[in-house]
C-alpha cells in the first residue's frame, strides 16, 4: 500500500509517500519561515497563499522521486485540522480533488494524531502507550489506547511549550521559531543563573502552565543592559530550558505514579521533541519508572508529510476512510476522535 500525505496546517508545506512496509518513498518539506520571520510569527493569509502556490509542484516532485503516478497510489491523506484554516483548506481540497478524479480513498487526518502515530512508522511500538505531545500549539499528556482512541491526562492551562520557547526567544530578540535557537544558546551555558520559577510543581495533578515562566523571563531581561550580551542570552536560555524541564519532569512523575499500570512504552512527539536536553530528561524519567522510552528521529518530530501519510495509511489498513464531504476543522482535540 502506498499513501500520499499532505501537510499544510501551519507554515510548512510538506508532502510524502509512505508504504505499509514503513518505507518513505518521497519526503519533501518547504518552509515559509523567511517570509514570516519579518512579522515575528506566521501570518495565516500569507501562509495559505504560499501553500497554494507550491503544493501542486511538490506533489509532482514527490511522485517523480518515488517513480510513481497518481494512479499507482492506494490513498490520499491530508491534514484536515487542527491548524490555520486557510492552509488546511488548501491541502484538504487538493487531496480531495486528486482522490475524486482518480477514484482513490481519502483520509482526513488529525494533525495531532499524525504526531502521535509517527513513532509507529519508525519503531515497533504497540498500543497502548503514554504520549507527551509538545508542539507550537499543544502540550498534552495522553494515553494512546488505539487508533482514534485517546485519553487526555494533562494539558496546558495557558501557553504551549513550543509557544513558550518561541516567546522567550522573541523577548531575547531571536527570530521565529525560537525553540532551536534557545536550545543552541542554552548549550553555551551550564549555570542556572536566573533560577526561574517552576510553575505548577507544588500543585498535584498533571496539567502545565508556562505563561508565568515567560513573564519571569521578561522581568529578568528588563533588568539586563541592552543589547543583551551573548553570555546573558546563553544564561537566560539555559535557565528557561531548565525551568521548563523541571516542570515537565514534575508533571510526568505524577502521571507515571498514577498510570504506570496502563502502559509499557513512553513516547514523545511534536516539534519540541527535537530538543536534545528535553529528550534526555524524558529518557531519565522513563528509566526511573522502568518504562521503555521511544522518540521518533528529529526530522519526523517537526511537521512533515510522512506523519500524515502514515496516519492515513493506518486508517486505510483498517478499511477506514473519510467522506469527501469532510469539513476541515480549525480546532479538533484528539480526545474527541472516535476509535
Ligand atoms: O510540531 P511543530 O513542528 O508544529 C506545530 O504543530 O506546532 O512544532 C513547532 C514548535 C515551535 O514552537 C518550535 O519552536 C518548537 O516546536 N521546536 C523546538 C525545537 N525545535 C522546534 N523547541 C525546543 N527545542 C527545539 N530544538
Ligand atoms: Zn505539528
């Protein structure tokens, strides 16, 4: 089985062709980063026009790379939410048109489920597993019981973790997306100079909050001479990352204590999962609780087409396809999916 996956929910146009033997026959990502950097964030209208211009070329290129034609595909999958609705509409409509013309099954993929299932493309991880999903828009701890069957355990009360990285970077004068830049600066410091507050850790439960941390960073920056020196930037980045890691560890400790009977494998997914310091601390927690820790390779953590193709293929294998009437959704929480 070969499925084409299309991802257009944010600022990346991504296309991939994946097989049921877990081969990635084509994989292309075009990022509009430079276009959006001048605005300090993604501008939805600019982003959807960008997807529209480049997507048809990317699909033809992917087919050429895989040495296939549209007729050779067994299904077409596209992100149908959650995300910036203009972009989602471009990808979803394009995929539906191909499916309709070539009489192929269409799979409306939930972007978050794409992240959640990526690990099964690269590793043999059976259901159920515990998932920490950390992206630009989401920070959630979920029990992945089966395809389309998610139990939400914890979520953020305010900013998502990736958003906190991006906002901290912006306060430091670093361009969007801030996550990789904060990680690189943090690498140059080894002292928790600022000892930022660790929101929520004195409260029981599994939820997160990161907006207080961001405010603490802002106050610290206001006290420093401008422009910030490289050393100050490194120290702020390091202290921010340390505080974020302490919060994640604390929340996960509560989850592991309460839910350890429900899973054997702990998985991380989403763009922030590309952060090495975070990956390492997650591995430590898993080891502490005698659970297996699995993280997809870095290039499959951030948004990509393979995760969408794979999620679509997982449904197709079970004979589950979507109607061409499926309406793309700006909001589409994982725990509202149906098995
Ligand atoms: O999953 P993703 O590619 O897009 C969304 O669905 O949101 O995640 C993007 C987020 C951004 O906030 C970005 O700053 C963050 O992931 N990110 C990182 C790293 N690489 C990407 N955060 C921390 N460290 C990184 N190395
Ligand atoms: Zn994503």
